[in-house]
């Protein structure tokens, strides 16, 4: 027989009530669970954005590292919110995780317990940061991601990830995360001259997914078709622009033939080499001159050498280029013969912040914009203006020293020129041995300079723009020049850098100039000599300082340019090589094809293409802007179409109600497909329609909507006129916008939820 337990007596205790803190914690956890889709789409957006930097860095390990770093930070913030942390506190916790990871991976031996930073950690971080910036400044692209660059990437990527979390999740303004992402995605275009449109399209699509995820958080249910359509439009629009872009080669917005990347990269000399290897020839500028001499046009001078690369010193004396500005030629005395020359320059396809001018120019007139002189180098540059489309007149004083004057130059180096002798201590032995061998019989500075030039122009060396790249020694640092002297094959960058380094080792002040060769003479011109200059005329050459004469150019590159009269052998051909050597044929003074067979440029078909203008890069930016603004454009067009139809009486109250519901959804009001018109009207009355006038307009419009939807069409009822519906609608729209804060209004304009994630309409009792 079963035994039945007697019922327990009632205790009379009431159910336990939750405290306010417990209620708030539960609310935060519930809100955080809905934010996970937004955080995950931000992770995707972050990973795609940082991948756009791949053209600048070699390999993929750096990308995997910073992708994992940013993903951990974003997920850490989302996880903190899921367990009840306040929104802003979760972002601070993610920042703490970022700091711990930096310490763990970059300074574990200089920390406490591997993760706690100390004063020694700060010192290590500072050193890594300096090393990274130095490596960025000295390497070409794609650069080797050494430990310094990886640290800089980890710092920058961590800041970017935290910015995405703070702006996109904590501040709930995901529309603004596109601004830093666009800046990152366009970096390769400004550094290398190549803009990958596929990467931009992927970034745009990921950005729209972030906006879509945000709108899903702000409503109870919906569908994805709207955002998928916008995303497809973004990809199709970007790719369509890429096909129509002039000279597009499937990867870059810049023409694949003839375009110049000089001056866009990290190392000017490395960039010059890239230009020389680009197929095709594009005209850069043309000029007419009063001189019979072959004019070299200079853009900038590189006077600082750190053992890895040549660079332009920043502590130079600058002077604005005003109409009355007339400069002096540094170091020039009255004993040296000069030839005053006037040259009119018309810049065509060249896009650069420098004006090409003959050396040494002392006055330039007619140039538009704000230009500044480098007083020592006698070059013109601008931070705001471009050489593109400029026409100007350059007045120059061509220096014509004799061999005897250079031999007689005093060996003393003026104090203001002594910095042009500076070299790092770690000089490769082959440079020391080469200098000793080549200048064994030299008795003065000129003999030394001439011996170095003749050695580099000898038949031992071969001109080739491909060999250094193929053999892995392209560049201008100690290690590269040492390899160049071993292989004895290179182009103007190697020859000029080698001579400048060897000259400094011999106590002769030296620097490297970058610019253009004289170009090609135009046949049938008037009494003034006319020339055209193309991308294949880009050149680098050394300049050496002689007391009483100033800066004197030399030409150590065989087969390129013109050897000055003072630097030619007693019995030499036009290229400066000894004609007594039967193994060497004479070469013309002007530019000729490279000597080595590797430099064949016939693949371009001899075609000439204009280099890209600033408008091309502007076009790329416009594509990004149009893609990101597509939802706002769609929403604006829809609103205008509806309001126009309402004013004309072509549509009724249901369309007006649809526009009101969309506007409410855009500013973040809770709108659901389960709402009835009257339920939505009650919610709207509490939030927006607070005045008597607004409440009356809402009541009139609600009656009209219910009549259109539910009334028997056979029964006569009073209806609002078209003008009344339009007037009531505009009153309610104004009240909704007025009730929203500035952040909500900006979000409603830039990322309208009614477009990105529209409410699914129902056939009965719906608001949309």
C-alpha cells in the first residue's frame, strides 16, 4: 500500500524580490547578448580592413598576428558585456587585454610575471617604436615585417580595434567606423600608387554588414534582403568603376603602362627603380631653353645616409618662392665661369610635390601655388601644390669649371658642408678595399672623384635595372652597394649611391640628386632648343663639393646621361669611357637604351600613356563615398517620392503611415511587424507626438489608416483629403526628428535602418 506524504504546512513566505542591481545586471546581460552579431561583424570588418595593407608588407604572418590581436580585443569586450560589465567598462577591459598582449609578445623579459608592464617595459616599447619607424622609413615596399614594424602594427591595429568597439558598440555609432577604415584602405594607394578596388569593395561590403547588424539590434525582427541588395550594389558599383577606369590593369587604379610611382613610396631611390622597370613611356614635361648645354632637371637632393638608405634631411633652410626671390648658388665664387640660362617648362603628366628645374636654378616665376626653396639644394617643393599642369620660367646659372680649377680646389671643408661627410661606422670591407685600389694614384680630391667615376663607368660594370631585383640587392644602403660592387651590375641608383659613399669615405662632401635626364630634342623647333622628357628619363646622379666651386655633378652610370667636360678622360668618347679600349663602342651623349638585355621594354609596344592625375585617386575616393552613402541616398529618394505622392493625392494614409514608421525605425524607436496601427500610435504618442497639435495630427492620421485598412469600402465614411494627409504626415515627421538626439539623427541619415533592415509588412494590422 502506497504511503502518501502529508502536505507541508504553508510557511507564509512571499517570493523573493530581485534587487535593483540584479535587475540592471540582467538587463545588461540581455542587451549584451543582442550585441554579439554587431561585435562579430566588426571583427570581420577589422580583418578585411587590415588586409588592405598587404601590398606594403612581405609575407602573411604579420597579417595573421594583427588579425588575431584585433579579434581577441573585440571579442574580449563583447564577452565582458555578456557577463554584465557596463558598456564603457568592457572597452577599458579590452584595452587592458591589449596592453597585456603587447607586454607578453614584445617585452616579456622586461616585465613582472610576463604580463605586467614596468618602467623597463616602457623603455623597450620606446626602442621598438623607434626601430619600427626607422625600418618603415628605410625599407622599400613590400617591406620585411621585422620586429620593429610588427610592434608598430600591433600598436596601430590595437588602437583601430578599440576604436571600432568604442565607436561602433559603446557609443552605438557604427556608421562612423567607416572613416578610419577608409583611411587605412587608401594607404597603399598613396604609398605605392596602387589602389586595389577589390579590397575596397570587400571593405564596403563588410561595412554595410556592420550597419545591418546594428539595425537588427534595434528592432525585434526583420529580414536580410535589403542589406544583401545594398552589398551587391556596392560590389558591382566598385567593380564597374574599375573596368571603366583608364589604364586599369585589374588590380590598380593607376595605369599599368607609363605611370610614375616616383615619390609615392618610402624610399625615393627604390621608387625610382620601380619607375624605370615599368613598361611604356609617359611624357612628364617639355621645355625650351636658351642653352646649348644638356640640362639635368633636379627634383630633390638626398644628403643624409644612415647605412640603409639615402634620405632628404629635414633640417634644411627654406625660403618661400616669391616673385622677387633670387637665390645664390652655394659655394660658387666669381672665378668660375657661368652661363645664364632661361628655361620655360610645361609640365604634362607628372604629378609630384616638386618642380623640375635645371641645376642650379636661382629664380622661378609663373608657378601657381605655394612653393618653397631648399636654399642648399636649390630645389622647389610644396606641401599643398602639385607640379601637374604648371607652366613656369626657371632662370639658372650653369656652372662651367675647368679641370684645373677643380684640381686646385682647396681641400678644406667649410663647416656648413661638413655634414655631407657623415657615414655610419659599419662600412663593409669591400668599399674600403675598392676605394684604396681605385684611388691608389690620386693626389687630390678631383683625381679621386674622377678615378671613382671612371672605375664605375669601366667595362667591368653592366647597366641593368632587372639584375638587382632578380638577385635580391636592390636599394642604396651599405649591404646593397657592397653586393653591387661584387656583382658589378645595377642601374643609376647603385652607381650614384656607390660614388657618393666612396667620395665621403675619401673626405669629399657628396650627396645624391634625383630628377630627369635632358630628354629628347624636338626636331623642327624655333631658335630656342625644345625637348620632351618622359618617365624613362628618370635618373639619379652624385654631386660632389669643391671649395670655391660649389656642388659639381658627376656621371658614373654607364650608358646614361652626359658626362660633363670637366669629368671626361683626355681620350674618351661622349660617354666618358676611354676610346683606347677596343672592347667598348662609342655611345651618344643623350639617353639610350640600357646595356643589359634584361631591360627589354618592348612589351609596352612603344605606347605612350599619360600618368595618373590626382583626379584618378579622387575618383577612387568618390567610389568609396558613393558606396557608403548608398543607403542614405535610397532613403532620401524614397521619402521624397512618398511625400510627393501624398501632396498630389495619388496615395493615401497607408503610405503616410509607412513613411512615419520608417522614420521612427531610423531614429531607433522600437518598431515591430507585430504592432497594430493603434499600438504603434500609442508608443509614438508617448515618445514624439507630445503637443496638442501633434496629438491631433496623429489621431486624424490613425483614423484614416484604420478606415483604409479595415472599413467596409461600401460604407460611406469621412476621409482626410490628400492635403490633410500630407500636412498631418509632415507634422508627425517633424515631431519624430525633434524627439531624437544628435547621435540618432546622424545615424538615421547615414545608416537608415528602414533601408538596411526593413520591417516585413503583414497583410493585416501592420504599421509597415
